[in-house]
């Protein structure tokens, strides 16, 4: 059934193109045949007229016309000219209508009978179609003038039947040309139909319509805003989510994108041909996360398509997931550490070192409670407290001395971008942990400080690792750049930190001494309550 449908479109295209070609060829043929026939008649009439004038000016004919036995001189001359020119008849008569030349010899000397009546004007030639005794013909008449006086006339007949036979021969050739044209049209139509089918990927119109409806349904069901543009950056598609996202209440399809929605970066993608992933854009005063890809037709850029999400919504979801991940990490590290300490206590009990076991329990309980109490008291923001607790447990597990500045303080930061703050702290601490975890025990130390001073949040992270070589310093914040080795060296941590800091209108400074360690200081503007120290 499907294959029959496929051939249906090709058959329809071939049939339509064939009918158009046939009608065109027939129209050209009919007009051409009538034009050629009329032209042919004019040519025959002109030829007959010239022959009549030529015969009328023949000196021997002029001299012999009207003389006794003049037909004996005139007939041979006229017959010779008739045979040479190919006309049907050359008739010469005097003023009394006596015949001096005729293709039928026994008519010589007889009186000429005009079939349709009338003679040539006295001194003017004339040509017209006539019904003669030998059939329909084009008859041309010319007066014979001798010494300024008309003494007779020449009648030249060219049969229309001969024109008809020539016309039928022409029609035969025309039909042959039409047939050849139809064959070429069929081949061209089949080739065009095949090309059309290839362009539409072998689908039928009904299949294309269904596919378009499905595409429209899919695009409208996507919660992300979708915008597509052509090579001239004119909008070719925008879904309902995009209209709602950007506050558009009218159809803008076909209009230039940039004047309506400046800042989408789709025009730059059309020009560059390079995809852009996870771009943070400011459009109409709101921040969006965008994925932008070019559309190619062969090797030519045919346009671009972009998907957009409200960055506030994305960050809110990420913040929820980040908070859960932080607590999970903290619990995992604490669970692992707790198992190790339980094993130590169990060993002391088995050795009947009860006093030492009690002392060890008291020591670790006091240290743990002291750390939790300090973090809870000095860091009012739950997200910051959670990530510090997690990193502290991880450092304890790895044997790293995690030092939190005793003067550190963080308020609840209700109006602050907590997700950005957590990303900055988390990435800086993770880099510091990785920098010292393979160092000797005395250098496995990480320092952290967070302060609120004079309308600013100051974050200080210091490690005592191998530091950063001077030649690497200009590139440490570039996307994908990393000095780490192994499969986890992605080079996105410091890149993300710098982006977040710049987005918050903050500043980041780094000092590093090769062989001694690295110190990061991040300053973020914040106007809020900072009491409760």
C-alpha cells in the first residue's frame, strides 16, 4: 500500500507535466501551422503575381498578341515558363477574351470564360483565391500593355490543392516533432518527479502533513522556549513556551529576530556556524540559559535554532539538587569516618583498654561536637554550613587538616544567590583538597575563611600544595584548561567560579608560589544584615 502511494505522487507529477507539455506543444503546433500556411499562401500569391508580370512584359508575347496565328508564337513561350516555374496554368488572352496560351491545347483560339466573372483592372495587376475549372487556386492577373494601350492580360493559376498537400506534409512533420517533444517531456517529468521525491525524502504529501503536525505537537509540548531563524536571521519558528518566556503576544514569524529579541546570540551563530552550549544570556532584562546550534544545508548555513530556559528556574532546581548532594556527601564521609572510629574503639575494648577507650570516645565526641557547634554558630546560611560540614568530613577521611578561620561568619543571606555562593566555595575547596591530598602529612592542610565586612562577602581559600607555575597563571580561568592529570582534569571548576563571580559583580584574586601553595580571595558585593557575631 505504501509503495503504491509513493508511485502515486510520481505518476501525478508526470501526468501534470505531460499534459502541460502536450497542451503547449499543440498550441504552438496549431498556431505555427496556421501561420506557416498563411505565409505559404502569401509566398505563392507573390510568386504567381511576379510570374504574371514577367509574362506580361515578355516582348515576343506583346508583339504576337492580336496577330493571326499569334498563339503559335505565344503558346511555346508560356508553356516553357509554366513548366519552369511549376505553376498550374498560364493563360494569355486578348481584349476579346480569345485564348493565345493555355495548358490544354484545344482551348487555343476559343473564348475565355471567367468562372467568377470580372477581369483585371485596366492597368493594375490583381491576385486572389478563386474557384477555377481545375479546382481552387490562387489566381494572379496582369495586364499586357503595348504602346501604352492594354491589348490583353496574363492569368497565372497556382492550385490550392498543392498547398494543402504541402500543408499535410508539414502537419506530419509537426506531429513527429510534437511526439519527440512529448518523449522528452516524459523523460524530463520523470526526472523532475524523482528529484522532488528525493528532496522530500521519498514521502507523500499526506505523510509530510502528518510529520509537520507531529513536529508542531512536539515543539509545543516542550517547556523550553524554541526559536529558529533562517540564513537572514528572520524568525521561521517560535513555540508558545518562547512567547510566554519572552512576553510576546503576537505572531512574529517571518520578521527579523534582532529588533524584536536582541541578545539571543542566534545571529552570531548564523554568521559563525559554531554551536554554543550553556550560554548565559540577558534578554529583556532577564537571564536565560541557552543552547544554540547552526543548521546546515550541505556545507551552507541555512539558519540556526536555539532553546532557552529561565536561568532563575534552572538555578532554583540546581540549588535544591546541590543541597541534597551536599548533605549526602557529608553523611557518606561521616559514615565512613564513624566506621573507622568504631573499629578503633572495638579494638581497645578487646584489649581490655577500657580507660583508653573511654578517653578516645570522649575525645572524638568532643572534637566532632565542637566542629558542628562552631559551624552551626558561625554560619547561619544552611547551604554554606552544609557544604563546610561535608568538606570537613571529607578532609578528615583523607587525613587533611581542614582549618576554618575562627573569625569566619556568614549570615542567612536571604536575598543572595546561594547557588552561586555554594558553587564558588565548593569548587575552590575541591581544588584545594585535590592540591594537598598527595602531599606529605605536614602539608596536607586547607585553610578556609568567610567574612562579611563593609557590604562585602570575602571568601578566602588557601592550600599548601605545589602551587601554580607562572606560565600557567594567565590561563587557569579559561574554559577547558587544567594543569591536573588523569581522566578528571576537565578544566571547568575555576572557569565556573570566575563566571559566577563576574555575574555577581565581584572580584577574584589569586596568589601562588610554586612549591608552597595557592591562595584564592573572592570579594562579592552584598548589602544585608551581618549581626549576630
